């Protein structure tokens, strides 16, 4: 499946793949609940699916914000989800020294947006041989992402996808420039739209990011119409109780309706 994802951009846009899951591993139970629901939906809709969850949140505004249940415990849960549901798994990591350790548990290593220029992190990820998802920094143009891509390629790894997640707009908002999708596709990599993180409102005075979850469908539709290869979103049974990024998550029971709409749109635009 992972190899097929690399070539989805060559398949006449007949489908998209989905990267989805909770923001962070919160406990032993809800990752399996979330994955089971998503797998049921994506199997019925024939959407390739990758389970996503952070094993630790390293970028929090406040010291008292939840960061995780413990690195090994969280990674073992992500690994168990992949094995139980037979789906690829993805998590982000935060330093070059973590790359080999984290790669033992997941199929795809994700480079966080704020770290996408860090050469040592990109090279360390590449050398694991795993698939790499590089999130475009909120401070970068689409054109500048070629340099991050080439750092991985020149380190011997061509298993790359890149993710658009919005551009800083003032101090407390993000905006998506949909020109970025075809620009980055020119670099012969699948391009993903991170819908929910693009709707964050960072740097709030409370130290807790805000969000615009009511715009998830609008942004996702625009991404599909722009020809994106994959959709990334975070989802939770009750976002109001999520321990990270709840303000911009999609409620889990709304996922199937959204994906059906995106499939209809994809078919209308590209057939």
C-alpha cells in the first residue's frame, strides 16, 4: 500500500488517500476505537488509509499542557494499532537522535512543520529507509520545499510525501494558498493537505491554540478540487475532551459524511 501511495498522483486522480487519527496518544483505548471506526469507513469507501498519532507533543505553548503518556508506551500503542488493523502508521519525531528509535515502531516518519529545514533531522529520517512525510513550514513558500525534499533524496531515500498545512497570516491565524499543491506536485512527490492544522489559530493569549472546525469541509473540498493526493485530518470521538488540538479537530461521527462528499467531488472534477 505504501508504494501505491507514492504513485497515486499518476493514477488519473481517481482517488485520494487519508491520513487520520487522534492528535496524540492519550490512553490505551481511544486509538483503537478511532482506528476501528476509520478503517470500517475507508474499507467501505475504498480509500487507502494511514493511521496517524503523535507519540509525544514537543511543541506546546504552556509547560502544563499534556505532552503524552510516555514515549515507548505510546509508540507501542501506535504499532499495535497498525498490526491489529493492518494499516500503515505515521508519527512525528523531534530530533535526529530519535529517528532510529521511532522508526522501529511506525511505517512513516513525519517531519514537523517547524523543523522542516533542519538538515540533521531530514538526513536522519532518510537514513532509516522509512517513508517520510515532510510538513511544509508555516513560514515557507511551496517553492522552497524542494530543498527539504532534496536533502532526503540526496541522503538515499526517495520515499517522500509533503504536506501543506497553511501559512502564517499575522500573529494568530493561518491561510492556505492552494497554488502550493500543484507547485509541490511538480517535485514528483504526493502532496497532502492537512485540513485540521490549517484551521488552527495559534498563539492565543490563553496559551491554548484556537481553531475553526466549522471550516473543515470547505477546506477539504477546496483541496480535492485543487488535485491534492491525500487528505490529513485529526479526529476524536469528543474533540471537547481531547488533550491536544481539540479546537480544530473533526468529530469522529462526522468523518464518513465528509469523505463521501469528497469522493463525489473528486469524481466530478477529474472524470
